[in-house]
């Protein structure tokens, strides 16, 4: 291997150094990278594909690993949450398809800190990290030596430092939902949003609803956060704004949904959360987004890229419309 000879190291050391392995001394890594630059060496994507096939042939416990880091929340809470279950299951499946194993870590567990987790990952030879979508917070910071890691984030949360991410295309999803209401004959659709969710996503659902509303001057009056506490108050609000359709940012209870269906003035109801039987809407493709985040990390590993990206990439797959009824 020319790079190894140029740097005066073994071929195996050069390979590990180009992949950013923590098992190689930092000064050796720099010497190997400098040699590669002088020789004009760059990673061959076909070799990366071949190595993925070789890894796939190994038993799971023998494969190289990437980390799935839960940014916040306790393990028992995540295991009860459907979104979290789908996310990690699809991330693991995608990692295995590409020849890697995935191991979970919990920043919210007792005694765990970013600095401690950094040491754990490096000790285990893990340099690829997928961060979960943090729940119930609006921004988060992870402070460690990013030069060791190829990383990506799931979700649209504000994260420091900025990383590559795979998130929901919330704007397009709401835009599509409003278009569906208009196609169903709704001239005055109203939006019932979930305030914590809107803060989490920086108001994107509301922005898309207002931008695509059929009556721009009345758009703002057609948005509210949550339904009133009583049916009488809900009915009074619907009559006041003369709503003939509803889009939900988070699905109402089955009882509420059943009652709303009895109202003759409401022509159509849809959701941008996830569709349920009888309620059409957007399937936000949570599993595909988790897989995209894994792709972002492994692509960096194949390119021998580590650290905070200069220009972070956002992959925002559109949700899929599903009709029920």
C-alpha cells in the first residue's frame, strides 16, 4: 500500500488511521493522512461497498459497531414509546443491511455524561454515532471531542454543535394536508396544533398552514393549540370561525374524534401526526428517517470523515399520504 510506505507504517495501521480508529496514536493518524494527501489518495466508494459486503458476512457480534445514543429520557420510558421503538429498530436494521452492528447508549442514565460516554465509545473502538431525536426539550448540547466521531442526528431539534441530520419534512407534510382538505371541498379548514410539539419544531406546522391557507387574511384566526376543554366550547369555536374541515398536529382521543364526526359542518378531518383507522393523513416515515441517519454516518466513515461538518446536510424525506375510511 503506497500510503503505508509513504508514512512508514504497516498497511493495517494505515488503514486504521484513515478510518480514524482510536487505536492509532493521533500523531500517526496525522502522518498517514498527510501521506495520503501528498499521494492524492481518496477513498474508493466501490471498496467501501465491498467492505460492507465482507462485514455482512460476519456474525453480528463480530461486526464493526456504530452507536445509537439516546440523548435524553430514561431507558424504560423510551421502551414504552412507539416512536422510539420504531426509530431504533429501523436504525439497527439499516446498520445491519450495510454490514455494521449497532449498540445503544443512554446519556440520560445515572452517572452518564458526554465526557464519560466519549471515553466508553473510544475504548470500544466506536467512531460512528447516531443521535436520537431528543424528546421534551427544544435544544440540546453534547460537549466532547468531535474530531473522533462521524455523527448524525435524527429529527429537527436544535442541536449543538450542528450535525448532519435526517428529519421530518414538517412543512411539506402540513402543506400536503391543507391541499387534501381543499380537494375535499373545505373552504375554511382550521388547524388544531399541539403547542409543545410546535415549540419543538420551531413552529413549522403553523408556518406551512398559514402559507397555504385559501383565505390568507383569515388564516391566523383559524389556528389554535389544542381543543377547548368542553364540547360546548369546541362547538362554539368551530361556529365562530366557521370551520368546515380540521387538520390535527397531534391526534385527538378516540372519543373526541367520534364526536367531531357527528358534526354536519365538518366535511373532512386529517392528521399530520400519523394516520389512524378512519382518519386519513401523513405517515411521517419515522423508520425511513432513522435509516437515513444511519446512511449519513456510514457514508462519513467510508469517506474517513470525522468532526463537526462545515456545511451540515439535512435529509428531509416527505411523508406519505394514507387514506382511511
